[in-house]
């Protein structure tokens, strides 16, 4: 059964692996994880599979790469702030 994780909770998910970890292992580990984004959902394994990195040395490494690979809609509309009004 798949898991759904909010984008701001991925640090707890990626920290569960033993590092360093290969891209292939990370893709397999997160194939059943759906990321809940500001505008829609994405499969975490699919996103990681797009990485050009063969290995992730730490949870921070994997999280940073994941954030870099997310589509633009992942965090909402560009140049908008929820605090402005």
C-alpha cells in the first residue's frame, strides 16, 4: 500500500535510509510514495529517477536533489506570497 507525504515532511522520509544510497535503491524505496504538493501530486520514486546523480551521500543530498527536480507547480504559483495581501 502506498504512502502519501506532504512536501514539508519529506525530511523525515529521506532520513529513514542508510547513506550513501544509490539512485536505483532510492527509486525502489520511494516507488510507493506520493508527494502531496501545493498543486497536485507526484510520485517520489519517479522524481528521483530523473536525477543524474548515481549516489546520494546524505539525506540532505537526496532532499536537495528532490527539490531541484520538482515541477514548478510543486510549491505554488511563482512570485506569490501567502502573507501579502
